[in-house]
C-alpha cells in the first residue's frame, strides 16, 4: 500500500516541473488526497477491521457474495484466461503486445490544438446565441500587443521605429487597421495594438506572431538602443505556453520514470520487475494516446461522442493523462506483482504463483477498473471537447491496462522470464528488504519435512 501510494505521488510530483501554477496546484491537491488515503488505509482501516472482526461480512451484497464461491474470492473467469496465457506465453505476449503497439501507432501523428468556440455542439442553446451574436456583430481580428520599454518612448529614434513597425506590419497583409499606440504618463512604455489574422491558436495566428517576433520587431523597435520589446495577446500566450510545455515535458517524463523505477527496484529487489513495470505502463499510456488520435483527429466515433472538430488534442490532455495513468498503472502493477512475489516466496512454483496471484487479485483490479472507467466515461458525455478527450483517454487506458496488460501481457512475460523475474545484480544487494521476515523456500520446507 505504501509503495503504491508513493508511486502515485511521484507521478503527480512530476507536474511541479512544468513551471505552470495550474499544473502545480493540481499536483499538490492530488498528492494530499493520496497521502490521506494511504494514511487512512494504514491506520483507520486496520483498526476498524479489528473492531468489526467476523461481523465485517455481515451485510453481504445479495448474489454478489454468492459468486465468490469457495475459492477465497478468486476469479474463475480471469483464472481461465491466465491458465490459457501460461499454456501459450509466447503467442499471448506477441498478440497482446502487437495489439498495444497497433493502438499506439497513431500517436506518432498527435497534434496539439487549443479547442475554440467552434468545437462546441451546434445544438447547444449557448452556441446558437453565440453564432447569432457573431452574425449581428462580427468580431474584428484578435490583436497582438507590442510593448516597448525605453528611457523615453517619445524620443525621435523610438517614434521613427514605431512608425516603421506599423508600416511593415500592415504591408505584410497579416495585420489590419486600426493600429493604435498608447503611452504611459512617464513616457517610458508604449503599447502598440496590432489586429492580426487568425483566431489566436490557428496557423494564421502563429504565422502572424512569428512575423512580428522574428522579422518586424527585431528590424524596427528592437534595433533601437536601450529599448526592450515584448509581444502579448492570445496568440503569444498560447504559443509561449506550448513552447514551455514542450521544453518541460522531457523533464516531467524523465522524473516520473526514474523515480518510479527506483521505487519498484526497492520494493521488489528486482531490476527486471522494475524495468518491466516501466515498459508495460508506457505501453498503456502510448495506446491511450493512439486512441485519442484515432477518435479526436481521425474522427472515429465522433458522431457517437457528439463533437465535430478534429483539429487535434488539447495541450493539457497528454501531460495529465501521462501522470494520472502512470500512477494508476503502477498501483495495479504493485498490487498484482506483490501477491505473485508473496506466493513465490512461500514456496509455490513460478507458474502457480502467477496463476494464483492473478486469480486472487483480478477481481479487485477489475472492480476498481470498472468504477474508474464508469467515472471517466462521464467526462466523455460533457460538451467541452477538453473534457471529452480527457474522459476517453483515461477510460480507454484504464480498461486496456486492467485487461490486456495485467491479465495477459504481464503473466505471459513473467512466465517467459521464470525466476529471472527476481534478478538483482550483486552490486545492488545492499538494497534494503522491505519484508519483515523472509518466508521459507521450497527447499527449506522439504528439508523440514524430511527431518
């Protein structure tokens, strides 16, 4: 439980590296919730279970309780699947791995696009009102605001440069009238408002912004000594956010992967388990990205979900999906592999440990996955395209992870590796053992029986 909670918190902590206050606040809030849940599970829950004793099963749910059978809650359905997987591990690994790679392949073409007003369903009353307002009062081009700071913006050199900036911007065809210039009372700052092409996030807006920043400004006001120039506006804000996100993403991914690997290594004292956990979770996330591209860029099922725009994926979705899905996937992984390791250490063969470990945990994992898929699917019914993408990505990823990855690919890979699953290089033997007592091995049990 502690390792699972720490893994989720590490994934959320990756949001701090984005440099964005909104992501950081999301990370703080999620980490606090997880920390409180772990603390309650390690203190309040055991106390309540101890107090209730055998009465904990008194209010058993009808029908559901009977289906548990005599197997101690083991899942016969997943037991049959894992038995089939263990009989043909190579085929199972190839088919499940190939399916995940096929789902992940479209992610290569993932495009980032900020959803605008045109992404809302046209049937909504508020959208109909918005369209009527646009027809009655057509909006002008979105302005870019060039801010010039100088000792004296009324100096001839600065004024001449501002005039040249206006002329060159209008001559480019990407800026419209009226161009206005305002100065503060101290004549140290000038604000030049330039109505540009585009809706603020499209290709026309990016081209207009690039023209100002890369060509017009450096050759006009930017060339005047002792002046500093900046560009603001919708297009500039969106572009700067995208640039910051692209710059920080490698750090976020690297931080989460590194610390998750370390936690798995310490928890299981196995470099193979740690590396495989990272690989399997990355496959789940990549498959979710691929499904997002299929649905929200290629339009697969868009009539069912009720959206029309296929411009691309909202900027916040890939990052949030990665940290949330990675945390949830690692939680499943720790829960299942811990049970398998426990059974193996008690003396069961590798095959029996895998089969019994999956049987005894699959019901819990499946139940948790069903709840989360149902909750995340609600987001897909909302009008805002951002929420639709978020809900579809999370629901699909959790479903894939709880079925294809944990019930097929994980046991197949563990079967193929055998006892190499627990391999730890000699130079890492100094790692602490988290279990309090080392269980008896099969050889020790045989020796005791013989005595």
